[in-house]
């Protein structure tokens, strides 16, 4: 069989020179990923020199270097210029940090808040440029949405509207589905799904004209059955499917749609322990007597304690999420989904590829591990715990 001839030494030198030129032109960030890639390439170079002839070694190194470079190089971004973006839920958390960052980059930011005199609104006024406009909006009130739509249309006539960031969200309860009032499901759907749906539909004429971007902040709880987060998770699941549908339907118009699935970050709403205590007391006060008797007050207290204990895993640095929002707005080829946060790759791998029993056990260990309800505890009248050979483990306090 005829062998394919190796290129001459001059040709390999040209390949190496081009790879070096690409490396010099690439927009790389000096950090752990780049240092790890350089270390692996150095180890590969050592192995190739000892195991392969020089032409083959150079070919392997050039291919490996090109792959590493393409993975680590920042994708090309569009200029900010005079682009305008509307961000919801800027009172705190991801919305506030995104508004600050995009304003500093030169965007015209329309930031919605629940109250114009809230601490978050006052902070944005103090630290941002005059380009940033604060708008009061409650996503559960159609009149507020209509007012924001009219303001946006009137104030983006010269620049156009480049992006919409659906960030505002609500999670008002941590409890089993049976213990959660149906009203909490409705309120989560109003804020996390119907509000963004109405706002997005209202802004589509502007976004179609600019061929802009829609970015929505979802949650892994919309992809996985996190214990005690059904009201929040189902609303985020609906939002994620809506955005995937928009992504397909709006592609002919040139609109790109991205969903951010953040990990566990320490936002203001998450770390407000007194607010969660009030919600727990409200839940206990409104539980039907038969449910309170079946589950027991200690069961609700245990869930509440487990949730507060899990807050230790929350990450205080919100920049991975704001970076993802920025990339979704400005990348020439934004991703359909972003997963900023620690451990999400492992969580999704377990969710999609491991048996259901292991998936549930992992979520219970990572987030909330419920104890047995009062009616299922041994010695209680009507207890059925003996029928279940593998009851869920009770976590240590």
C-alpha cells in the first residue's frame, strides 16, 4: 500500500509558525484553564519526543495546540456602540450586577425594579451613569408591563433595542408539593413565566428590527426535581421550554435566544434568613390541620433547617452569571444555554446518565434530605413505614 508522504521540514515549520501567530492574536485570559492547558501540552511534548518521529510529534502537538487554543480563546464579540438593553429584576442579585456591568461597558440600560426608592434602586442611581434609566415594574401587573413597553419604545427610537434580559424571579416557599399552597404555584408562574412571556412578546417588534438578543435566567431546578422547590422549579421549567421554542421560531428573524442556568449563588433573596423564617411561620399557620397532623411541625422545621444549612454552599461571587449574560448579549455566536457555577457539570451528568435512585439520593444529599413525616414514624397510629424497605434517610442536624 502506498504511504502518504510526510510534509517536508519547511512545511512543518510553516504550520508551527501559523499556530504561533494564531496564539499571539488570540484573546486569551491568563487563568487556571490556560495554565492547565500549557502544562498538558508540555507533558504531551515530552511524550511525543520519546515515542514518535519528529514529523509525527510536530503534527500531534500542532493539532493539540490548535484544539486547546480554540477551546480557550474568547469568542469574537460585537461592539457595544449605542446598544440598549432592558433588564428586569434589578433590585438586587444578578439583575443589579448585570446592570452595573453593562452600564460600565457603555450600554444604555433600562433597569426595572419593584420600588424606585428601594436600596437597590438607590445604589444603581448612585454608581451608574446617566444613561441608565430606572423603571418601576411588577411582572404580575399588566399595567406595569404596558407602561414599560411604551417607555422602551419611546426611548429606543434612535438606538433601537438590542437585548432583553428576563432576570426577575420569585421563589417564595421551600416545602413539599402537598404542603405548598396552590397560590404559591400561581404566583411563581406569574413572575417567572407569564410576566416574561408578556414582556418578551411586547418587545419582539423592536427585537426583530434590531435582530437582537433575548436572555433569560432560568434554574437547574427547572431541569431536575430538587426537593421542596416544585413551585419554583415548574415555573422555571416552563420558562426554559418557552425560550427554546422562541429560539427556533425567531431564528429566521435573526434573533438569538439564550438561557442562563446558574448554580447556587448567594443573592440577597437567598441569604435573607429572616424572610425565610417569616415564610416558614406563614406556612405553618396556614396548613390544614390534617396535613399538619400527618407531617408534623417538626418536619417543616427540619426542611427549613436543611435549607438554611445548604446556604453554606452558595457562592458569593456573582460574576460568572453576569459574564454569561454579557456573552449572550455580545458574542457573535452565543450559546443556547449557559451553566455558570460550581459542580453543575457533575449534577447534570448524574441527572441524565445515572439511575433514578442515585439521582434522588444525590439531590437529597446536596440540597435537602427530608426526614420521615410524623404519620410514617414507627409507633404512630396508621404508620406505614414498615412497608417501605428503603425510606429516605434522615439527615443529621
